[in-house]
């Protein structure tokens, strides 16, 4: 692993019960990109690092701490490159669990909230007005 795979600033880490299942959901369904997966000597995936636009997320194998209710974890993903309406429509087509439908917010963002495959809440937002 090279140092450029570790971003400057805050790196959110989600404890999950299954790295491969979670990483595959984020990649195949939420359209994240994989930076790497780290496997134990026995071949079990123990960590994965994913990116979406300019954001980086680390998944950590930790079944004891992975909460069935998402543990209060709530991630905000700011969209800069993707059109939020098109992205939302693609997640609807993929049958993603939409918690809060897409709508314009009073502070000038357009946003929606999903629950991922481990019941973590993830909010996607994009600036639409000043």
C-alpha cells in the first residue's frame, strides 16, 4: 500500500460484519470505486478503502461493533461531479432503501438519505443555489 491511498484529513471508518458484501454493495449499487481490500493470512477480507468523487471511506471488519441499526453513523457525501437527480434515479432503479426522498433544502442543497446494506444512514447532497 502506498501513502497516497490514505487521504489527508478525516477518514470515516465503518465497522461492518462482512467486508466483501459491504464493499460489493457500495461498488455495484452505490457506484463507489475500490482503492484496495486487505486480506488476512487466511484470505478473509479485513479492510477495504473506497472512494466516491473526492470522498474516501474505510470499511473495517468488526462484527462485534457493527450495529444492526447503523450505530448512529450518518455519513454526508457531497456530490460535485455527478448530477444528484440522475444518481438518485439510478439508486431507485437499483432498489436502494431510500429513507428520505430527494428534495431541495432551505440552505440551498438538494439531498436524499439512504440506508446501506448494514443499515448505516448515508445522505447525498449537492449545492443547487446560493
